[in-house]
């Protein structure tokens, strides 16, 4: 017995012979079985009943599967029992269509509809995963390229065998969903046909109920209507996104070609920072919530106390916010956006950007006679992107020589990476100032193992970081996140106290907000940004930015899109003709 061919229910054969309800061409109709007299019929009674009960159970499960896939929300914060107590319009329309079709066409339409329903369910599952990790829906055009990095992240976090097991399980699930939904719709189509009169009345009644509920906007869960058409809305939204992605390449090409700084001579670039070592430090997952959420008050204390300590050491600081193009992950999009001055919010734009000669901040510093350096401890292989960003010297993780313990995703503590950079690039005589991008990773999820700040003189090859490891269960993500951000901020403040001088300018910026498991639903895409320096002339040149004093921006601090930073930075620290170029953009 297959799921699409239920066993006949005992006691219905005689009714079929006297009052037929099925069309002759319907393959689900079965001829009446001959009645067998006498006791020969008794041994088959129990098995027949069991088959009948099993058939009803399978039918109920098929109906529940179809309803669940239609009412399943695509946002994790809507996953409540009441969300599934909805009347999907698509189910009513499909039932009406199936009731109007004869046998073979009906089964074909049911099967195709079931496969499509399964595909919609897969998109919903994808959306749930992406909203949970990146705060956005699944991109049907571009997000397939994230499967590799996602596998690597899971492998780094729980080990390769566990990652393989999860990948195989997900693959089987994705293959199985359309098959099961197709089998379920075919089975239900047969039930509808065998009970045509009753189901027609039921569908008509539910359509009336749906219209009434829609008119009154009835809801059980806030924001989720009982009269539901979520599947149709979902398909429309993703279709619009696919169309936009397919036409984005030409629009992005036009954006790349507009660059007011491409041809500015080196002696007219960054004149306000001559002789300064400029360190642009990206803090992983350092988002607005870190400085705004009351639950992260300890982070705000670290910033306030750090600003006081830096002030005592002769430093000043200013802070604001940038709007990042990504949330929860894909840090490379934020790096590319800030350094290129273009809005890079997806991997297609990122790939297209790397194939151009776009003038980046690194290029500007290099043209203005800085030594340009990239430090990325999480990179463990060749990274040709370094040439695109204008770096003369690039340090990957293996280049830094770390021999200490690993910390969840982070291959080494941020303090070790910064220390190695300083020893190799800022110690001893130099013929040029240094501009460096440091991509710090100690605050990368899953935040289960966080190092402690150690004495800079004790760092050596990193074995010292065996001491003071803070372990946090994965289920306590917010706690682990708080520890990790505190660690990185303390490290940067300590570095400035120990090694900073009159020629140090540090830009501290978050790449994106952490995953929604930390921020909750609908997080702001904003990230804090700080500039720290001793020279008052640095702040005189950015006075019109109106950034707030200190390291803790409040709700009234200025907010810029991250792609505007390059032009604002080059304008502020360039001569008058550079200002006129940027203002004419």
C-alpha cells in the first residue's frame, strides 16, 4: 500500500454500488469486492480494521504536513503554536481546483503542486536559518555561495565529522521534503474526489470564513493573520528579489565608475595625517546593541572606563555609528564597503568589486606614501584580495606564528595578532608611516571560549593564553558575546596605553551586529565607530562630523551609511581641492 493509495474502508463497498460518487475514469475508484459468506470472512476482519485505521492515520498525517508547510512562518520570532492555527488561502484554492479536475489530470496537478509546496517549505526553512544567523531572508540567487563558508564555520566550531553529519542530514531533509509533500497532496486529492459533495461544501464554507476573518483582520499571534496567504506573499517577495539581483550587475557597474578620488595625486591625499600611523581595526560582531542594550552594561562600562584611562594617557576619542550592509556574518561585505566607498551588500557585488581597479582607502594611503599592511588572523590560505585593497604586506594567520590554544572559531587571540603586527611593523626605524587594516576575530561566534588580556611582555608565542580562558556554554550566547566584546575592547585600550604615541591614530569599527540569537528580532544594522588619537589637529579636521566625545555613542550620535566613510575620511584629511571633488559628487 502506497501513501497515495489508501486501503478501502470496510463497510463502504455496498454504498459505492448503490450510490456511486466517483467518475469512471478515476483510478482511485475500486470495484466492489465480492462478499464472502460464512466464517471465512471472520479471520480477515481484524487485519482489515488495522489497515483502515492505518489508512486514516496516514491521511491525517498527510493533511497535517500540507497544512504545516503552508502555515510555517519564515521568521523565527513567529514560531509559536498559534501561528499554525491559520486558514491558508492557497490550500482552499488548490482544493477547489482538484475537485474540478478528473482523475488523471487531478493527480498530475496534485503531484506538481505538492513538489512546489515542498520547494516553498524549503525556502521557508532557508529564511528561518538566515533570519536566525544573518537577520535577513535567504537569497535564492546568491546565498548558495555561502554554503562553503557555513560548512567551514561549523567544522571549526564542532569538528569536521560533526559538520559532515549535519550537512548530510540537511541534504536528506531537503530532498525528502518535496517528495513527502507531493505524496501527501496526491493522497489528499483522492480523498477529496471520493467525498466530492462533502468536501465541496466544506471548502465553500471555509472560503466564506476566510473572507470574514480577513475583513476583520483576525489574529492569534501579533502580526500574523488567521486568514493567511503567507505562501503567496513569500513567493512574490523572493521573485522580486531574484529580479533585482539579476539586474543589479549593470547598476553596480555604473556606481563603480563614479569615483571623485580616483585621479587625485598622492601629494593631495591625506595631508592632514602626514606622519601618522593609522590603524583601522575591525571588531568582529561589534554592533549597536553592545553600546545600547542595558543587558550589555558591562561593555558600556569598559568603554567609559577605557575613555577615562586613555584621557589620562593623553588621548582623545570621538564616536558615532555606521550602517553596515550585513548583520550576523559575512564580514567581508562590511570590510569591502568601508574601504571601497561602495555599498557591498551581497556576494555578487563583492565578486564584481574585486574584478575592478576601484580606488580603496589602502590605495589612497599607498599613493600618499604610507606603507600599507593587512592583518587577518582568520585567513589560513593565500588571499589575493590583499592586492585589491592596496596592501604591500599581508599577514594571514599562519604568518603570525601563533603556538597557543585555539578559541572556538578564532585561531588566536586578538591581543596576539595586534602584538605581532606591532613588533613586525611598528618597532624599530621606519622610512614611512604605516596604515594597517586589522581584522580582529576573538569576538566571532560561537563565543564559547574567550581569552583574557595578559601582560604584553609575556605574550611570546602565545602559550601564555592557556591561562584565564573564559568558557561559556553555547546556549548562553549573550553571555559569551559580552565576554568576547569586553576582551577585544580591553585589548585595544591596553594597546593604546602601552604602545600609542603622538603619531598613533586608531579607528575602531564594528563590522556588523551579532546574530539575532544575541540581538533579538529585527536588529538595527548600525555599528559603533570610534577615532582615538593624541594630536588635537586630528579632531579639528573632523569637527564638522559632530561625532560625540568619548567611546560610548548614545542614541543621538550621528549615523552614516558605511559606504560614505571613505569619501568623508579622504575629504576631512585632504586639502581644499579634495574637498571640492567630494562635495561635487
